[in-house]
């Protein structure tokens, strides 16, 4: 919410471009010891739908619905073991702004996710549980995204799952609409499907 409010205030200026980067590690056992991972029929996809969907969702939250999508996938490190992608890269057009997206599970480690927005007056970076802002005059700000501790969540992707579940139950108790309901995530789901479709067309 902090970044969205900052963009809405106009202080950062228009978003010129963005990037979402996910570089994690998933070995063969992660897939072979599961009854559903790594298979198109049961997982539907790999690095995008399973590991980096929330990163892609943030681009939609900040930039809106894209007008064009170019994407491609690959299976670099586990051919013959998994049917799904271990890499997804995409070039997304949001009006005048363009975003690059890269996700892989073929890295040697689980690095923190990076989302960056290059704006007219500032560069905004989200990494781990922190937002850093570098203004055009060179000054910098840092803001923590951590609110209350929530059980679970690894260091490289945080505790957002727990926070989302808490918010769902709060909405149920208070009779309020849940912002991540089917309608709320429709644009994200549509973008994900468009990225997979674009990747399939490039391999035909």
C-alpha cells in the first residue's frame, strides 16, 4: 500500500519502466518427491505460476492492466525431470511504460525478490521487507514493509501469505469485501495466461 499511495500522490512522477526479478533454486527432489509438482496436468506451469506469480501481480497493482505481452519459457536445468518451465521472461507494455519480468528456479540460491519502478522523479525498489527510494536529487529514503510478525514465510519471500490469510479472516469477521477475491485478481490471472500463451506461440 505504501508504494501505491506514493505513486498516487504524484511525488514520484509517472512510471517510465519497471522490472520484476525472481531468482530462486529448486532441485530435482523438490519435484520428484511431490505428487503434483513439475507436471503440466497437475501444476499447470512452473517458475511463473508457482514461484513468481506474486511478483508479477505487483506489476499489475502498480501499473495496471498491460496492453501487450511478449514472453518465452525454457527448462534449463531439469530437462527430462520436469515438464514445466524453470525460466520465464517477458516484456510487458503498460501504456507508455514498459516492464521486464524474469523468473527462474535454476539459480544456485534463493535470492530476495526485486521489484523496481523507474519514475520521472524517483527510483523505487522493493527488496526483502524494505522499500528504498532514490530521488532525482540523489537523496534516499528507506521504509520497512514489516508490520506485525506473522508465523511462517522464508527470508527471501517474506510473510505476505500469512498477512493475506489474516486479512481474509478479518474481512469475514467484519463483513467487508476481500480485496484478493476472484474479481480482485482477475487482471493478474489474465496476464499469467497471456504470458503462457505468448510463450507457447513462440515455440510453435
